[in-house]
């Protein structure tokens, strides 16, 4: 131990930091997240097949929704603004409380 940090130690440290950041972002190891997503995709795909839904139905549904909002005109903009404010009255305080409680755990 001469007090110097070797290049290998620095690279290993940065790789470990990158992996931990990736794990935090994904909520687990990449392989575990991939397996979970694959299982959930199979479950949702099977449910959609039983219901007779196709992926294109979702796209058409979103397009029809957007078209309906557009056809409603400015009344729809006002209604969306009211929905936004109504939701924000609940969501923002809950978000702030959750952040304050999670800060205390760190």
C-alpha cells in the first residue's frame, strides 16, 4: 500500500458505480428485470388474446380518443384543464409527503 490508486482500481470503481446506477434505475439486476418483463408480457399478451384484443386496437383506440377530444373543441380543453387541476390537488401533496417520508429513511 503506497497510497497510490492504480488504473485498474479506478476502472473497477467506475464500473461498479455504473452497474449500481443501472440497477437503481431498473429496480434490480438487468437480467432479473428482463425475466420479469418477459413474464408480465406473456401474461398480458395471453389476457389480450382471450379478450380478442390486438395491439393495433390500442393504437386505434388512442387515435379515436385524440380525434374525439379534437372534435369536442375548446370545451374539451377546459374539461382537460379541470381534470388536470382536480388530479393535481391530490397527486402533488401525496408526492410531496412520499418524498419527505423517503428522505427520512436515507
